[in-house]
């Protein structure tokens, strides 16, 4: 007697032989067959018949799910965009990202430099006390001067506090650092790395041991201050008050030097939003800490930041330390992975934008929007049939579903190209060399400057729009609670979830279920930011009144309520 799958497959072959000869359709058929349990009778247990083998094999074989496989495949496609050879027809942003990646991969040039460029940069900011020993000119440099020199050279400098500018307001906040090494063995490994790095760059081992111990102690105290400050709110102050809170700095000189190239000048009475309690504590810590230790700490953090682009053995020591700190599954010695990660981090959304353009087309977008429209209509029908939702709430809920905006894939006509260029952050950026350290420095200078030009962006590019853009260039589906927008990215519309070369019912089964899931996000307790005040009050009342009727039900009974509702019982 033939098995159920054999009968099903043979019948489909007879009816749609042309479709079955299509590679995508055959692939989908094999995936379905691989999930089915032919030993089960579908008339008795249809779920076990269709999915039983998948559930068993998922645990036995420890294989990634089809969805995870698709994500990994899309990641490979995204990485290939960055790592492929320069063609010459790339847009400016992608060309910069590719050049950065190639410079990162060029470890031959990095090792040939033998860290001389880093040492030269350290000399330009006054030298690293650990390396210079007693010859370090302590009286000729201040902490404020050091930080300003770092900023001008494109070296990271916000290790003691963070200066940011947003919508016309200047912020002086605690830095983004966290306590990482609670266990003693990790702290010991970190200290060994500090000492070995200093020795590799020319310090005596004895001096490196003693001075790095002081740096570690200072770093731990700073971490405690930041941890404490993270629980507090920033407050409004001004330049004059900042001088009283933190007299160690001439704040007007410091801030106006930071912002002089973006034509922003802060006056004594201009409002500044600051972490005052943190700055008070930091002032006390610096007063109790030798200047030599402070400078050693800042330089050490700069070296940490550049370590991945430094010559061996410094680079290898940092890589080994990083792997030591990570779970085994996250460890890597792959230069490819390191450079891809760095290129994507320093050029966010660039490769993603190219990916979206490559894997989107008008016909696919039109077909997917048709599926969304049909699923929305069915969702509305279910809402209208739900006897446990009052009529006023139903009306608002239906209105919300009808006004959901869908963004499918990516089309250049959907977005203002000038806004996109500013969003991905490469407008007017140029690299003057193919040296990776120079590239990092030039990008750092550019990024800091861009943070102060936010007011030049159109109103469209506010925080909410940023959320949408980030989702558009990702590789998953998402619902934005703040904007009532559903995004189905180019990465979603591939492989398992969608194909134009297979029967529509397969696309509805795979993608349609996700569409319904994303629509349902519009009715969670946190999804009312987009609604009017009246709508918020009424729909929230759904959770307080309509759901009161089922509040005592178990999850199973609640599920049964929906099931009965959807089946028309």
C-alpha cells in the first residue's frame, strides 16, 4: 500500500508537472517531505503527519531550523557584498566600506609597519608614560590637552565622559563602559594582557607591571562610578555650573574646541544636560589619582581600540584574550570575520542597503503586498467575528489594521536618496590612504562631526524613522509600534519563506503566517504609541474590560477561545 506522501506527490506530479520541474518548487517539496511522518494517518493526527518528522529530527540531528538556515544564508550574501573585489561601479558608501575591509585584511602591511604608526601617534599626543619612563614631560601636558589632541587626530577620547549633541542640546554624560571582569581569573588575564602589550611596545617589564596595576585600579574605580551613575538621571545645567562641579577642566575652552569645526559655540549660560553626580565623583577620583595614571589609562584604552589593526604579537595577544573571555561557540581566529564585523560596525546599513537593492524587485513587492492585503482582510474578518470584543473596540481595531503601512523589500523611489546618504553616514567622507589606521582615524573624525550636524537632517529622519530604516535594511520581518508600519525586508523574501517560482499556497503558508504574527503585534499592550489619545484609552480598555472576561482562563482555554472564534463556533 503506498504511503500518504507518495500518493500526494504523485497526484501533484500529474496535475502540475511543469511546476514540479522548477528547482525552487522541488526544493520546497523536499523540505515538506522531510518534515512529514508517513507512518501517521492524517485523518487521525494531521499535525503529527505533516510535522512529526521535523520535530523528531530537530532534536536528534541538532540541525539549524530552515528559518535559521535562511538567516545564515542571507548573512553570507551580505558579507559577500563587502568582501567581493571592487568593480568600479559601486556607490560611494559601498566603495568606502569595501576599501576599509580590504585594508583590514591586509595583515602583511599591518605587520610590516611593526606598530611604528601607533607609536608615532602616541608621540603626537605627548607620549605614553609607561614607554617614556622618567623622560615623560609631565608638566607639559594636561588631561584636557590630551583629550583635545586625541579628538583632532581621530583617536578615541571619550573615556572619562561622553560629549554628544542631539536636537539642539549638548550633553555631558558618563561614558559607556561596563564592568567586565568580575571573576579573579579574568581580571588576572586582563592585567597580563596590559603588561604584555606595554612590553611588546617597548616598556620594561618591571615598570609595565607596576604602572599597569595602577591603571587597572583606576579603571575599576571608574567602572564603579559609571555603574552608580547609570541609575541616575542627567539634569539641566550650564557652563558656569560645570566649572563649579568639575573645576579641573576649562569647560568653555574644551567644549568649544571640540565643536569649532561645526560652527557651534556654547556660551556660559547656555543649557547643558549633564550627569552632575557622576562629574562630581569623577572630579574627586581624578584629584586623588596621579596625572601619570590618568594619561596611562587613556592611552591604554586607545591601544585597546586599535588592537585589531596592530601588528603581531600585540594583535594576536588581544585575539587570544578575547577568545579566552568568550564562550567557545563565539570564539574566532578568522581575520575574515573580524574585518567583516568591523566594516559593518563602522559603516552601518551600507551593505544592507546594497543587499536590499539586489534582492528586491517590483514584481516581488507587488505580489507580497497582495498577500499582506489578503491576510489583513482575513484578520479583520476574525476581529469582526470575535464575540468577546466590544463593538467600539472592534471598530478601532479594524481601523488600525486597515491603516497599517507595509514596506516590502526596497525601492529607491520609496526613499529620499539624500536622506539615505545622511542616514548611513558617509556624505562627503573620503579616505586619503589605504592604511587601515588612517582609515579608522578619518572615520572617527567624520563620525564625531556628524553627531553635531543632526539638525541639518530633515525632520523625517528622527528616532522613529531611524527605527524604520534599520528594519528595512535588516534580514527579518518587524512591526514598528511607534509608526504602525510592518517591514518585510529583502532578506525575508527569500528561500524558505517566499519564492515566485512555486505555488501561491506555499508562500501563504510560510510568509502568510509571519504576516499575521506581525499584524498581531499591533495589539499588544505596548503597541499604542502610534494611536490617538482617544484610541489609546479605548483599546487599552480592551485589556481592562474585554479581557476581564477571560482573565481567569488558563492559556489553553484562551487559545481554545480564539480557536472557536476563528472556526465560527
